[in-house]
């Protein structure tokens, strides 16, 4: 029963975030689950806190910041291939 409610709440939250933030930012934020897994394993399972976890947390944080602050210029996106593919059919 909790799985069903968790799935519904999780998917609803993700879809709302995708609508509000855009796909790239919502996906990058949702992919921070290893960070929260590390934190919960340290708190609840007394997992040893070592240098690998610190490095992993830093990489996750840096990646999210890079994706969240990047801007995509739609003029730089090449859509001419799409037009060529559809006209060749």
C-alpha cells in the first residue's frame, strides 16, 4: 500500500516539477537520489563516512549546479536534419 502512495506522490511531484522547471532541470534534480541515499545510509544504517562519499557528494552537487545554471540557446539547436528526414519519406 505504501508503495502505491509513494509512487503516486513521487510521479505527481516529478511531473509538476517537469512542467514548472523544464525537463532538463527536473531530471537533473531527480537524479540526485544517490546523494539522499548516502545521507540516509549514514543516518539510519550507520554507514561509515569516508572520502569516497565526500567525493561522490561533491560530484553530484557540481553536476546539478552545472545543469541547473546552464542555458540552452534554441537558435544553436540544429533542426535541419529533422526537416530532411521528414521530406525524404
